[in-house]
C-alpha cells in the first residue's frame, strides 16, 4: 500500500482533496495526479509505501508549479531636482521574471545617470541626479517563458503634486 501526504501535516492527500488522485498501475507502482493544480499546491509531497514484510519506505518529491508574472507592487515616487530617486517594481512568477524598464516606448539601460538593479522578483530604476527631463511616465515589464505583464509608474516633482513651481 502507498499513501501520499504533505510532510508538514502527514494528512493523506487522497482522502482530503478532491483534486488529487492516487492511482495504482500494474506492477504496483503509484503516482500522484493533481487536477487543475494551482501555485499554492507547490511544495514537498511524500509517498509512504508499506507492507507486512518490511518497514515503511518514504520518499519525498518537490512539485514546482510554473506560472506567468503578476505585478505584486509598483511604486511611483516624488523626486527633487538634483537628488537621487528610485522607482520600484515587484512581480511574482515561476520561473522568476526578467525585468525591463521603458520611458515612453524606449527601453532604458543602465547608463547616463540611470541604474537598473534586478533581483529575483524585484527591480528598481534609480536616477542618480534628477533633472526636469527625468519627470514623467515609466513602464516596468516583467516576463518569463509563460507570459508578460507591466505596470506604469510616475516619477514626479514634489512641487507638481502641490501645484507649485520651484520658485514658489
């Protein structure tokens, strides 16, 4: 007999989740079938095989559910001329997303006072010395082999928010 469970709670999956089925093949092999799997079902699972002849054997398998990126956070920012400012973008995806930044329809690279830093799941665009030309709309694009998504962010003048000019 073989039984599938999540190692954390050791509850049988076949008895508690209608989307999960265990099947027996000829030759007494077992497999786990998860119908309509969701990303929340990623994780470790274990199969415990036991009989009257010997002690139980337990093996773990890791299930990874791939899914396209979704932007989980994007933050516009106010900036002061002559200072440093950053725009940040976070995305959830498996495999981890690659990020690109755009201003209007032009892709931005790290150069000329702009620095892009991306780590697994997040990216930032930093302007080291803000000028009037830096204010405006930016787009953060997150992509993996399953899809692409984007978010619009704004780098704005702290004076523009109040309807003031710098001379006020």
